[in-house]
C-alpha cells in the first residue's frame, strides 16, 4: 500500500496512552475532519495537484469534464502546457470560466460569462465540459454551450508534454494558457480527460505532488 487512506482517524491510543493529534511533531496533507462531507477533493486555496509526471499529450483532440464548487471569483482549474507555446488552460476569472487553447499559432479563448459575477461562485456544484477538436473549441457550463471562432484553422495540435496541474501550479512552472496565478479554493470532483475512445478518471490521491489539497474530503459547506 503506497497511498494514504481517505478517511478520518480519531482517539488513537498506543499502550493505553492517547496520542495528542492537536500538536503533532510533523504533519503532511492532513486536514481536519468535517461534521458533514461530500464526495470530492478539497483545495484550500494555497496549492495544487500535479498529475501524470511523465507529461500529458493533448495533441489534436481532448474532452475535459469536471464538477466544481467554490465561493471564490478567481482560481485556476486546470493547466497543461509545453516548453514552447502549445498549451490548454481552464480558469475562473472575475466569476467567468475561461477555456484557453494554443495549438502553436496563437491563443484562442472560449468564455462563459454568467448573468451575475457570483452565479458560478455560489458554493454549489456546477458541471463543466471543455472540448478541443483540432482547431475547434467549445465550453459547456451547466448545459450552456459557448463556441468561439479560431482564426488559426491550419494549426490543430497542442503538443503538450508537461504534467496536468489542477487547482494551481508551482511558481517556477510556466503555464502558457493560464492568465491567473490564484490557486483554486473549493472542491472538485469527477475529473475526466478523454482522448478518442480512452476516458481517464483521475484520482487526486494518486497525484505525484499535492499541496494544500485533500483527496476524498470535501466539507459539506465552505469552511
């Protein structure tokens, strides 16, 4: 077993002596337990989750689906980049959801703008789907479709080779399709990336780097 248990542990005793969990000698990726919880992963607004250490190759087609819940009007959702300009990115900026794609010729952005700034940042779950098919990109939020024109129709492949960063990214990592540096504060669940017939559901507890992220533990209300 190489991964921590997604659970709450309390009142542990060794040789009849109760351990003091309030003042540990050291602590890593351990959060408090909540009276009410929901399925999902909690991001405390300070870090990120890094997935696919060897690098994720977006190439011509990718479909991204996830659910998010937040009260913050700014925050990185997902970024996959390359050493050059090729990249994709999902972020919340001023309460809007932005899906950026750069196939090498220039950045193109699909923007979902709700009627009010806090409509998507109301602490409730919202469904997001971002789709890139060659040079075409679309964004669907809670069933509402946004399409955008791409003038670079000859450029069709995002040749990324870096990890998938979710909820933020390290200060020394370049993200060519993200404008925000604000880490996400809230909960995410059901992150699926699909290329062709291959759909992959990502388990945050298997991330190779987790900072300020608590897998399988989403508080029932914003803390």
